[in-house]
C-alpha cells in the first residue's frame, strides 16, 4: 500500500498477520492472496492472468529475507486455479479466484465475511500487501516487507459519486463499463483530509481487506484488492471484491467441495 506522504505508510508488525499470501512467478512477487483454509488461498481473478503462479509464499513478512520464521512455499494442485464462473474482466465484476494448494499450511487462516450488512458505513478496515509503495515513480517498486494501512469503508453510491468516478473524463475513460460500482464490489479510501492518502496499489491485488480483530484468527476478511484508477488519489477510492456477495454462489460451495478441511 502507498501513501502520497511517507508519514502514513506503516510496516505491518512482523507476526501480526498470518494469512497474507504472496503469489510469485519464479520467486517474483506479483499479487497478493489470503489463506482461508489450510489448503486454500483466495485471490483476485485478474491475478490469474497476470502471470503463472509458480510459488505461493505463506507466513512471510520480509520477502527478501531468509530470517522469516515458519514461512512456507507452496505450489498449486493440478488444475488448482478456479476462477469465478461469472468473472467479467471488462467490468472487473466477480473478481475472485480460488487456489488449491498442493500442501497444508500451518498458518492461522482468516474467516471470510458472509454478512451482507458488513462492513457498515464509515467502518474502518485494514488493507495489507507487498505492492507498489511509490506510485509516482515510473518503475513499480514493490515493498520487501508487508505493509498495511487503515481505510474507511464507503457505500457503493458514495463511491460511484466520488469526484473521480462520477465526474472526470479520466474516471469515465477508466470505467469503460456502465459506470456503476456493482454489488460484487466495495470501496474504501484512506483520505484523512489534506494531502495524505493511503491506498492499495499495483502488486497488492488479490490481497486482504479486513475488519481487524485482536489477532489473525479474529480478523474477518471482507474484501480483496481489485482495482481503482491510479493509486492514492483522493478522487478515486480503491475498489475491492465484496466477499459477502461472492460467498454463497461460489466461495462456500467450492471450498466445501475441494478443501480437505471444509
Ligand atoms: C492494480 O493495478 C491496482 N488504488 C490495484 C489497486 C488499485 C489500483 C491499481 C487501487 O493492481
């Protein structure tokens, strides 16, 4: 996650989050994910077309360091990528995929939100990832350590009416689709007033947006980083896959069928 100012960037605590996954191609991080059962990671559907997933790193904090304890590198089971059947890549709808691991993780996994009334308007949420930390530089600079930031949940209507998505040609240009934030999406933004904006960015995609509990086993996974116009621009909130909307039709039945720990 990024911020236009350094002050609000925060490294996650080394051992606070056990369920973030780093999806890698030949040891290079390219997307996030979340461990939701000992043998299942979920991520954004669009991540499955960015690169081939050769490794899934779990229990990591510093991707560049061998000093992380208890971390795990997993692969995918044969035919282990299950994209939501109604994933719509033009409109970025139903942006979720299930990854079946070829092993069993010892990390604490995170509970998926199934309550349509969560999050509530104005609720604070937390996003985390190893994604781009400097959106102003041309090169993508992924973080070596896991970073997190708090964001505020806003309703889909408020999001669609935000300065950027509602009014600017940039917004319209980006939203080549019908211009709605549909019910498989949710929005959150990190504008604390002034110029300090924190946000998810490239490389954070697929990673967890949570309602924070006191530890990893009491956190609730409400979203996955999905899209947004630019990063850390106060006119454009970040958009996430809304997991409560994807739970009954896809996540619950698929996890029940394929996990050895349903
Ligand atoms: C991306 O390209 C991306 N600011 C992810 C999140 C956001 C923008 C872009 C949200 O993966």
